[in-house]
C-alpha cells in the first residue's frame, strides 16, 4: 500500500502555545482572525493521528459555519485518507479515530448530547453558545480510556456566551467546584496571525476602521467594550460611587423583579435635588414568595420605604394557590406598587437617568448612580446587549443578566418624589422677628378674647 502524506502546514507561535496546552479547558483567541479555526483543525488532526481510536467533536453555532470553517477544509486536508460520512457528519480515520461535526443553535439542540462520550471537544466561536449549553456539552467530555479529556474553546468578546467565558478565562473568578489549574487563556490577535498579515496586509485596516467599541473588542481583544452594548453611556468612573450617606429625610424606594429562577431587588434613595442612589441589591435564585419577602424585610433593616415597584405580571394568579404573587408579598409585609413594564419606554427612562450630565463644578456626573457594593447591577448593566430582532429593546439573553436590569427599569419608569427640603436654620435677626411676631399674635389674641 502506497504512503499517503498529509500536509498540515506550520503553526504560528500563539498557535503553538495553544497546541501545547494540556489543561482541561484551553481558551484561545479572544479577538478576530487570530488563527483560531485554523488551530482547531490542526489540533483535531494531530490528535486523530496521534491517538488511534480517539473520539473528537467540533461544535459551532450553525451548520453553514461548521461546513465552511471545518468540514470542507478538513475533508480537503485529509482527502484519500480519512472518509467523511455525511449521514452522521463524521470524518473517520483508518486508525479508528473520528471527528464529529455538530452544531448547537437552540436550547433543544443540547438534548442530542445526552449520554454521549467525547474525549476532546472543540467549541469554535464559543461566545455564541449559552452557558447552559456549555454545561450540557461539558458533561459529555469523558470516557473510560487513557486518552486525554479536554475542551478547547475559541472566542471573541461579545455574544450570549461572553459572561461565562470572561468569568472563567479572563476574570478567573471560580466557583468552589472549579479548579483554577484546569483553565488557561491564550490570547491571539490578528497581529499574531503572520500568515494573514502577509497574505492580506490591508485586512487589519478593516478592523482598525470599525466603530470604537467593536474595534476595541475585535482588533485588540478588549472584553469590556464590545459590539451591541445596550447602555453604552454607562461608565463605572461616573456611575459607580464608593458609598452614599443617606440622610433621614431622603425618600427610599425599592423595585423588584421576581421569579423563582431569580429574585432581583434594588433599593434606591432620592435626595431633595432629585439625585438618585441605588444603595443595596438582592439577587438570589430559588426564593419562594414568603422567603423573598422575609429577605427583603431583613435587608431593609427597619428603613422607611415609600414604595416598592413591581411589574404587572406579579398581579397574575399563581397556579398552585390561585392568589396573586403581589398578594403573597403584601401578606408577608412587602406591599407592592404596580409599574409600567413596557420595555422600550422603560429603557428610555433608564437612559434618561444615567445620561452623563455636567455637575455643579463642571464635572461629568449622572442623576442616578450606584453604590459599588451593588456588584450584580453594575456588572449586568454593562453586559446587556441590543436585541437582534426588536429595535431599541435590550436582548433577553443571556437571561441571567436581565433580572436586575429589569428591576432598575421598573424603578426608573415609575414616578418617584424627591425628598422635601429641610427647613433652613434661621439667622439671629430672623429668630428675633419670629419671637416678636409670636408675641404680637399672642397679645392680639388676648385682646380678641377679652373683646368677646
Ligand atoms: N498557521 C497558519 N498558516 C497559514 N495560514 C493560516 C495559519 N493560521 C491562520 N491562517 C489563515 O489566516 C486566516 C484567518 O485564520 P482563522 O483561523 O480563520 O482565524 P479566526 O478563526 O481566528 O477568525 C485564514 O485564512 C487561515 O487559513
Ligand atoms: Mg474562525
């Protein structure tokens, strides 16, 4: 039998780092055109040839992308050697190795992975995949064999998956069950892709000429400034303050977005000039109505709250008790005030309140600001993206970031009153004339009484 040669090409330094990484979760790229898909194909081939019988799966959001970026190029690269079976979208190697191509674009698509076992999984452009999908896919990364078990992730900033990728690989903010040593991020920018820079020197100019937020994300791999940010006016340096001294006569409000999946509440104080301060937040899943009410009361800590705004859906009946959710809150000590939940108008009210304005000293400020302890609101308001289908509305994905932003919207769209001005302390002469006025009134009163 004649020898068949597969020419793999030569990886570039950042791609070499990716190819050599042996952590359980390897994240590569973080910008446009850094050679991510190329590296995925190369690694998949390398593993297929090195470990006879290994089972690998390459996942992308859509079948079209999968075909263009992976199926067609890999078929070409292995022509005469591996056989592509269209029926089960697999590239089969003579040594028993297999690369399966899969796409995942809906919640239901993850059902196909139930009970499956894959030694190596590649998630190309993983920012397009939801965290729940990642978790479902992760559960299939196993096998009773001596092959390595790893997940390779490539991504750009942005997308519904940005939050989980950023947490694990950029912020490295791990949950107790996650081992930090399992995670590594290798950044590759377009400037690390020498092959592309040489073949198409003008390409980088296209990235350079993008609008600022998009350029920062795609050209420079900035995870905090990305395309589609809904509240582009929000700037931590302006809107986040270390703390606020709330005076007793200020008004205080709460706004709530309640569901069993998440109870999100904000507390807001308003001074006599109409400055608003979000000073406390609650963001907790799985709270029953009575537990949520109890928690809210505990956190309110005896403060007088003028009103608690809530969306009209809390006035629909629950299936089990037939009572309104709002009724449940009221009977547990948290009376609610119905607000308008119309989305586009509501978001405009939020934008009006966080609009950057000039302060008394000429500094940039905003009517509504958030105390830095409200970490969830500060984080989620910056992650909200534009809806792809409804103009001027925010995206409802990823769902987890919508709750506290909705609570802020319910607050902003409702009518609040500013605090009554405090009586001004009187000057000495004002005090004296007040005493005189009282004395005259008293004596004329006496006279009147005497006359009758
Ligand atoms: N090591 C390499 N050798 C030759 N060409 C490469 C190499 N790495 C990437 N390229 C080419 O650069 C271009 C962009 O790479 P790609 O992997 O598609 O980037 P990304 O997936 O990060 O957007 C493609 O045309 C690809 O073939
Ligand atoms: Mg790619």
